[in-house]
């Protein structure tokens, strides 16, 4: 029997924000986690149903509006617990205010997350473990999930770009330090699963990303 080198992953991109929600699952048991359920909970739930997946957890890289808009519906449909770094509770608890800022009305406050993430924590889906790396800069409580040749990187690093730092709590120097410490320490063939845009690799961005080449 062929044993996969990493869990299965699928991207679900929805809404005007074009945010990437990532489904990560164990092919044997069909146990899954959902990372950053943005707007478009119907599409996320449909993908889970099509793939015959059972959601055991919801992991958040951070709590900006585009990464949590589908959280309430997904939580109600699956009963899965939510994990978030406490430094991003400011954003998480202010979802209605975020909505007004971005022109999205009628948002209700989110129920508190069940678990707090911290640097060095290990989270798992089935037999697949990921290390939690605190990576502030785009948001104070931003984290990345690293393991099995994958970097679920949220809004740290994109194909040919990096995360924005002009929102409250953003810090451009901290962002670049996080990218170098958390991501550029990984092997070149590591797959980067970003919060927006296309999948890329550490090696490609090391060579071609203008924000990194200039350093």
C-alpha cells in the first residue's frame, strides 16, 4: 500500500475577498480540518460533503474578516472547535466593526474560540501533525501551520508578494522577520498554501519574489 507523504489538501476560494479556505484531511480516515473559513460557507460545506470529510477542528491563521466570515455557519454545521492565537482576539471579537469598515453589514459577534494557539504548539488531523509558528506582522496573532512539506501560511507570503501591513496592528518589520524566521528557514520544495492567490513554493519565492530578492 502506498502511504502518502503528506495529508490531502484542497483550496476553496470564495467571496469578493477571494480568500483561500484550505481543507486538510487524512485520506485514510477522512478526518479533516478547515483552515480560515471565509465567506462562502455553502461552498465550503459542499466541498466537504463531496469529499466525504468529517471536520474535527477549525484552525485560524488570524482573524481578519475575510478569513472568518464563514466561521459561524461552519461551526454550527460541524460542531468543530476553533483554535486562534490570543493576540488576534482583538480582531476576532470585533467582527461587526470589521464588517462596517469593509462595507459588510449585519454581522453578529463570533462565539469565543475553544482553544488558544501558541508558538511551538502541535496540532493534528488524523496522524498528521503540524507545528504552530507565531508569525506577527500582518496581524498580531498571525500563525502559520508547518508540517509534511506544507506551510499553511495565511497572509504572510504570496506568489510574488507579501502580506499587507496597513491595517491596525500591522508591522512591516515584524512581517519580514516572520517570513525569514518561519518560512525561509524551510526547504525550497515546501509548498506554500497562502490565504490569497495561487499555491507556490519556498524556493520559487526565495528566487523570484521581489520583496524577498531585494533583501
